[in-house]
C-alpha cells in the first residue's frame, strides 16, 4: 500500500527503560524523594529524549498511580480525610506536569489512559497534536504490580511531522499506529528491550 505523505508522522529519539535501568539521578534529591515507580520511569525516559522547551507533551499510562490511589482510599475509609499532597500526586497528569515545570515547558500537555489500547491511543494523540507543526514528546509509563507483575516500564519518543535531521526516524501512518502495543512498536522501531 502507498502511504499519503500528508498522513505520515516521524518517530525519533526513542528511549525505553525498565526496572533497574531507571535512573533519576539528574533530579535534585528533594525532587526524587516522593516519586513513585511510574514517576521515576517516566521522568527518566522523557529526560533522555527531551531536546527543547518548544514541544508539546503527551503522557499515557494504563494503571497510572494505582498504589497512591489505594493509599488514598484506605486513608479516607480509616480517617475520613486524605492528604492533599498524596492526592495531588495521584492524578493522572502529575508526572507530565512535573516534567513541564522542571524544564520550563509552557506548551500544553495531555495525560490519558485507554485500557489495553493505552500505548497506541497515546501515540495517536501525539500524532494528532503534532498536526500543528510542533514536535510532541510522547511518554508511556506503567507499573504492572496491580496485575501481579513486578515490572515498571517506560518509553518516550519525539513525534513530528518532519523527519529528524539529527537522528534516524521511523515513518508511520495513523492507521499503522492503531496496530501497536508497546512490544510490537519497540520491535518495529528497533528499540532494544
């Protein structure tokens, strides 16, 4: 099949990390202290691919801050109140907001979840956002403890309307994006797991 160039998007500068590979030593110690596994994973890969502040941001996570939500529910049922700090860190866009603040990014950002389709839905959202000719830093991060697997993963990349002049780019259409989960995408993009 021939792809219409108007419908092509370019993925470049990919980063993938899991469990012990996740390193947030670039953050000040006080900033690292209260980060969850998902926060650390997302911030690690976003920092690796981040280039400049003129970028839009899209964050996707199927489970998000599940552990923090469990803690909030327990706290509320036992004490009939919740910690404002724990609540603010439990919202789905907290990590992308933190990244935006740390890097002085003033452009918009989105945070989303779409069940089993979270990875591809986030990638499609990033492509739609870059239609306005701004690059988009896309990040997917999850901790799979809620489903019985002790694994934290994170992936980030730059999604653009133009191929990157400084690194190799993967050309992809919106229709192709619908077919991907994280594993399939990493394989087709040649990103090492």
